[in-house]
C-alpha cells in the first residue's frame, strides 16, 4: 500500500493532511508506527528519551526489513514508509498537528493518565486520543483530559502489523463521532474491528490471557514441558505459536499486568500463576530481556 490513503472524517476540512501520532515505541508502538506508515499516513512518533527513540525507530526499520525479506513489500515501499515517519522526544513539538494520537506507553494507570493529560494539553481540541491499553479503563484515561468525548481505546494485538483485528473500546463518554473516526482510521490501515464495552480485559484479553496464565499453572505443576505445552496448542488447537511462546513475545510483565487487573476486578478464578510472578520478579520478561520461559540469542 502506498500514497495518502487517509481520507474521510478524520481529515475533514482543516484536518486534511494532518498526521497520526504514536506515543511510546516499544513492542507495540513500533509495530503500530510501521503499520500506519505503510498505510500511507504521516506518522509523528514520540518517545521518552533519545536512546529509547533510536531503539524504537530501529525496531520499526527491522519490522519493515522482515516483510521486505518475505517479499511482502519492495525497497521502494519500504523507503516510502520510512520517509513518512518522524520521531521526537517532545509531545508538544510532535503532536500539535496530529488528527489522531495512539498512546502505547507501559501498562501503568498513573503513567497513562499523565500522558493523556499532556496529550490533551498539546493537541488541537478536535484531535482524537486513543489508547492501546490492554486492561485500563478508557473512562479513567478520558477523565484525565478535558475532552472525554474524544477518547477511545484502539487495542492493537501483537504483532500489530500482522494481526488483522483491532478491538475498539468505547468509554462511558466516547461520542459516536469519535467512535466513527477511530473506526474509519483503522479501516484505512486495513484492519477489521470489533467494538467492545469498557470492561476489564475487554474481549480478547478476558479470554486469551487466562488461557496463557493456565499454561504457566500447567508448567509449574509438571503437566508437560514448555515445549510440549506449546506444541500441543499449535497442533491441537491451531494456535500459531503456543501460549508460552506467545507470552515471551508479549512480555511476561504485560501478561502479569493483565492478570492482576482481571484478578482484582473479576475475582479469584483469575489469580496469576505463581510461576509467572516468579519469572517476572526475577527479570525474565521474555524476548525483550533475552530470557523468559525460553532463552533467546540476543547477540
Ligand atoms: N506487548 C503486547 O503484546 C501488547 C499487546 C497489546 C497491547 N499492549 C499494550 O500496549 C501498551 C504498550 O505495551 P508494550 O508491550 O509496547 O510496552 P513496552 O514497555 O515494550 O513499550 C513502552 C514504550 O513506552 C515508552 N515510554 C514510557 N513512558 C513514555 C512517555 N512518557 N512518553 C513516551 N514514551 C514513553 C518506553 O520508553 C517504551 O519504549 C501497554 O498498554 C500494553 O498493555 C501490549
């Protein structure tokens, strides 16, 4: 895909030609930047510091390189996508001209609320603010702004460029117009959407993360080895990687954060597996730290 695919309500009137912002270029944000740039939008990426920004931009390039090697895009499309992305460390500079901003900072309610408050301060009043949160209530993030009607959830799944679905979360105050603008933007990125209400874990994580958590219980109780649990789910359930490999890719800290919210809000049956807690406390967070359930070659 190339060219300015972004048309319609998000860019109506003087919004035309405005860019999309992405705040936080980690596991998810870097994939979201890649996807949006490939879809033809200009992207303004914001990170917390110079080093994190360089790391995030490197991840975006590596993501494009991977699909280039698979023959899904050519060199020209890759360079065109990269040319649409600009990175910075100051929200005020980067986000002023954005019509929609996707927040993808770590799953910490206080951090996200402060980022939403800052985005609200620096963005134009009509800008839509979206969160990629896995579990935090959109209504709570919206209440940190003066535009709760222009806040919604856009829950991309890992890896964002490849998974065709995005969960759209409607907060208590989200207006119909904001919902439509969000959906229109996601469709322009080639995504299918489901609209869900603002409840713990929304739909996908409410169903999938307890399954991953159960795999940690099975592993700690010696039901089977990690490899066999994953192999059983790949072959028997048609899961692409198996739950333990998936957990390493998401980040075990992210899996645990989701389970903690489900546990707190929905009760005992969502208790995090002790093995999962132990691995996170020991710094084994998965691929991003080189060790999780499995060991990775980080050289
Ligand atoms: N990892 C997954 O598989 C997955 C899947 C779906 C949704 N999510 C959600 O996406 C969000 C991001 O998760 P992630 O796994 O990409 O986290 P991550 O830790 O990999 O990346 C977060 C990035 O945000 C940056 N950051 C922190 N504070 C910032 C600030 N004030 N301004 C700008 N950048 C800042 C960090 O430097 C880091 O690079 C979370 O809400 C998570 O729950 C994650």
